[in-house]
């Protein structure tokens, strides 16, 4: 069974349309020309237009760390801005953690730091999907593939605090460790990383992976022969992530 991420996202968006629309604008910062980043930003721009939210893209072809921090601090002081997206990944020569820590928690719609006032987006997406499926994590074996700061790490932390320690499979580990899992959550970005041979019968998969090769978008999961429910890429977790960004924007802007 394929999980329709667009349908879940539409429910979130329709609820936002019933709420008081923020008067402040949402700003996105892009450094470089990463194709995946550009694709994600187009989705965010489209939803902003649908909701009638002013959306501004600040793009730097190149910028050093000091100057980028100066720009972020200007944004922090601008009362007309209600939320900021620092589009990741940043170029390797920039210290990502140092830059993210300069963003005001009041404007951090992506919940990128421990000081964030909202929940990590990836956790909210998992909760949205579980609610839609009426799927309880009690007594379930869960595997998380990848320990990146946007997907794997916050989901692992949430599971450990609220349920139990999941099976953790990081880059280079034996993927077959997930064969015991009832639910697999993946966010590596490697096409075909998971397939039927890695999964137990009836296992469910939430796939955050995103790969763009030769103009083709794919996730971590190969779908053939699966017997549980699963998300597909595109159309799975991506639309829900974008909708959750705007839910956070409404929360922070209307405080």
C-alpha cells in the first residue's frame, strides 16, 4: 500500500487556510545551486503562493561564513520576517553548525537547532503518517537508517524518549540489520538502498531519501514486491515536510 503524502499534506494545508494568516513574510536562504535544494524551494514557493504568504528567496552564488552570518543577524532583527529557511546542504567550506546557531529560535521554522521552539520536521512527518495509518509504535521493532541531523538523529532521539531505542543502521553498516524491524525509517539519499530482500514480510517503510540522477528523482526504497505500506519518492514524505514548515511558520509568526 502506497502512502499518499500529498493527501496528508493537503489536510495540513486546508487546516492552515482556516487559521489566521501571518502578516509577516517567510524568507529562504540558498547558497550555491544544488539541484535538490532548488527543487525543494520551488515546492515551498508554490505552497506560499497558495496560502497567500509573502515568500522571499535570498540567493548567494558564493558567500563566506562571516558575511552569511551578518546577513542572518540582519534577518533576525527584521520584524517583517516571521520565519527563515536556511536551505541545506550548505557548501562544505561553511561551518553549518556555527551558521545555524546564529538563527533566532523564534524564526527557525525548520527546527534545526536544540534551541528551536518547534519540533523537528522529520518527527512531525513520521507522526502524521502514523496517525493517518492508525499505526501504534507500542511493541514494534523500529529501524532507523542514517543518522543525519535532519532525519535520522532527531527521529532516533524522539523514539528513544517516547518508545524504545531503535535499531540504528548508519552509513557503512550491514543493511540486513533491518530485517527484524516492523517499521523502517530511512533518510540516506541512496537510490535502491532498501528492497524486499532487506525487509521482513509485512514491514512498513517511511522513506525520506532523496536522490536526483539524470533528471530522475528517487528515494532509498525499491518498491517491487513489498507487502507492507510505504512512502514513495516523489509524493511521499516531501509534500508533508513542506506543509509542516508552513505549520511551524504559522505557529512562530502568530506568537
